[in-house]
C-alpha cells in the first residue's frame, strides 16, 4: 500500500470513529427521559369506581400524564387546585395514544379550560382554542369546535370501554374525525361504546388513576345550562359551559406505569448490559484515535523524505473530496 493510500485510510478510520461514538450513545438516548421514569401505581389512591374490566389494571411501560387543574366548585367556593393522573393504554390504542402524547409534549393543552361539562356524564376539554381572552368566559368563537386540523381514525379495542374515569376522543359525526379534543367519563358511560350504538361509538384510550375527586367536582360545577351547580342529574343539561373557569394549567408526561418495580429498580445485570455497547465503543475508540494521531505524523515525515510534498497535499485534497461526497 502506498503512503497516500495509508494516509487516506487513516483519515477515513478517524472519520468513522468520530461518527460512531456519538451515534452509538445517541441511539440509547433517543427516547424521551420520562420513558425511563417508572411510577408506582400503588401510590394512586383517588381512583374511579371499580368495574370488571382490563382497564382497572396498570401495565408496565404505559405512558402516564399529569394534569394540573384549577377550578371553582360552586358559587360560594374558593379556588381549588388539583392533580389528575392518567394512564394511557398504548398496547390497545397505539394510534390514539401517540396522538395524545404528541399533543401533550407540544404543550397544546396548557392553559385551556373544560368547555363542556355534563354532570353525571362527561367533562370535555382538549380544544386548543378554548383559552380565556381577557376575562372568562370570553374566548375564541371557535371554542368547542377547534382542533389542530389533523384527524386520526377511530381506534377500537375489545379491552377498552367507557368505564368510570375513562378518557376518550371526542369527534364529529364522522367516526374518523377525532383530532385533539377529549373527554373523561365522570361515571360509567357504556352507552358510548360501539356495541351500544349505531354510529360505531367512541374510542377510549386511557383512564384516570388518581385525582378522580377533581373530575367529579368539575362535573358538578355550575354551568350555563345547569346554573345551580348541584349534583342533581338534570335531563336538560346537554352542553354546559362552566360558569367559573375550570382550567388546565399544565399537562405533561411524567413517566410510565411500573407495577412490578423493574423500571424503578432494574436488576444489576440489566444495568450492566444497558451500558455495554457504550463501554465497548469507548474502549475500542479511544486507543484507535490515539494510534491514528500518532501514526499520521510518522507517515507524513516518511512521505516527505521519499516523495514530493505535492503528493501528500494531493492525497489530502482527494480525501476531502471523498468526505464531501459522502456527506
């Protein structure tokens, strides 16, 4: 092998190693940090009513959302702040949950209010245009019908239904028109399940795990068509806007369900294997980089003593062109 070829080979090895280390480490960090935060479901105590449904159980790795809400429960009540925890069933509704997670991570829901409340039925929110303009209830004319303009198909699964505390996607008459709006069932609402309807039903995709008391309180707040704010089931209440703002101050991804504790407390062998690739790359790369740095001057010196310097410059120029072409 001629000296220009040796130089070229060393430079290409250096380029390869420079790219290899960051890409290998970066691949291990491609998922968001909240995915590695395991949450203990036994700490969630303010739950919905129990029903014979797979939705009552938490499942390892399922995404978890935290809502911070503030609302006024009644005419003579003060402001109440609360936290609501929701687990998403990614294994049964991958399209719907991915849609929800992307909206949460983008901050789409921060600062909006619950725009439709029907006591003993559902509390609805998720419209990004439902934000107070000046003083509540002044808001955008599109509040209640707004969204992102990007819809998802109706995603149904036999394991999912409208149990108490279920979160589901709101939609128009078109079954495949769900966008950003969602609602939480304040009691079981199986009349919305597909088997009980002629319009294919509505898609549930998660459930409240903690903070159900706040959902019930928001459901009972006075509304435009039920101004008394009592817990009496009013048959004429169908699309009430809360008299006092029931606001989502923030909505964030906080971790994943971890019922068996293996995410919170991974076995030592798992910890060792997770960093194996990174360790190998470091062990192999560092000596090779040092060898490369030491070899280049030697080759250059020898090249100057036996061949014209112009050949060395030519080799560098060729390598630069190869790198440019490769990029």
